[in-house]
C-alpha cells in the first residue's frame, strides 16, 4: 500500500486509525469467499487475506481489527483468525451476532465482499513449563480464541467456564469430552455471577494442579476482576495468568 494512501486511510478512520498507524499497524483488505450460518446467533465467514499472513506470520489466538461503517463513522472491532493457512492465504472469522454494525455487516456478507483490516498489538507467549491443567473463561465473543488456545495446548486437560445468554447448544466448540470440562454459566448481574462461579470452584481445582495456566477473555470488567483474583488472591505468578478484555459492557 502506498504511503500516501495509507496516510489518507488512517485519517479517514479518525483517531483510532491514527493511533494504530502511529504504532505501525499494518493494513490489508480481506475478501469474503464463503458464508455460513452456524446457528441463529453465530455466523462463520471464509476470507482471503490480501497478503497478510505472508507479511505478518501467524500465531495461536492471532487477531485482527476489522473496520466497519457505523452511520458514516469508522468503527473497529477485533476478531480472532480461525484455521489460518499461510500457504493459501486464507482463514475464517466467526461472528457472535447481536445488535451493531459489525454483526449487520456479517449477516449481509457474501462472496466477493471486501473489508479493510489492521494488524497491530496481537501476540502469544506459550506458557513454560507446559500447563498440567488449563483454566479458561470465555464467552461467544472470545470462542474462536478459546478454540485456538485449546488446539495449541494440545493434550492438557482444561476446565472451561463459558458465559452465554443462549446456553452452549450450537456453538462450534473444539473440545474433547474426556479431556475438557465445559461449564456453561448464564450471564447475570453484568458478569458478577460468572466471577462468583469461578471463585467458588477454583481453589479446590487448583489444589490438584501442579502447573496451572489461566486464560480469561470476557468483557473488560469481568476480565479485570478475575485476573486480579487469580494473581492477588489465588497467588498465581503473572506469567501463568493471561487476561484480555474482549468487549465493553
């Protein structure tokens, strides 16, 4: 992309685009090749990467920022790549559908449609030593990243708390029943119910775990609360606790 074009694109995206460009975010254009409704609340798109994967490389839980039009104003949301293939330059994206311009775009997306994207700020550090048990807390927004994490950590058993207004039926989990304990939690009290459920169960589970690894990706308030609990009250080293807020409540 030419320097002048990139500068103009960043200016057209407002202050968010300018900040991402300042921090050397790389811009690409993705093209939709296929679309599938997984459930009434979940939609999966297949896309070509516009040269992104060969330029940036790929790692577990890798995410990109997509740019949507929101009543004439630029709006960006982050999405995790699903099954990225650098050789073919393809990947999937999965959208939890609700009200908003990102979901509206995903509902209407069809082969040939394009969308601009920026890659900046993504990364993954594999825990060492390898986890003897994974504790993961997520929701529909972070499910693709959760699946990527479970794929990456291979045979480690996992306890998964999954917060959802719609239960767990129809969501594309990549779990193995004899290794993964999936615990659905209804969203109540702006995430406080999830925090209570995790805090209640975790101490007993931790007693039987030599090398735990905790991964939390819910709304920002819930993620912050749980991350603080794991580090300060449960006493886990910071390198064994990953927390990233996926959306604002």
